[in-house]
C-alpha cells in the first residue's frame, strides 16, 4: 500500500503541516503501508527542510525504514516502511 501527502495547499501554515505529517505517518503505521510519498514542492526548499527535520525526530525515525529523495524531481520524498 502506498500513501501520498501533497503539501502544496498548506505550504505556509506550519501547524497544519505538522498535523498533516503526523497524520500520514500514523495512517501508514495503522494501515501497514509500505511507502508514503510526501510532496513538499520545489519552491525555495524551506518546506522540504521542514519535512526532513520532522522525519528526523527520534520518535518518528523509529517508525520507518528509510527515506529516498526523488532523483528526477527534487520536490518529492519517499518514506519506506518495513513490516514483519
């Protein structure tokens, strides 16, 4: 199962971004999704940095297996989960 979160609509609302990120990670855990695609967009790169800081938090990092940045589109991140 693959989930997708597009942050284009809420790029300038920090609180909503945090809630959306927490929500998509919780949904991935609940549904045992194997991949979450997060689209911060290209822009200045500040939103992508915010997303990466969120994903780097100890309690969040413990939930997923790895992160990949899209080589062809730097406005996209993939978060992969491994379930037993």
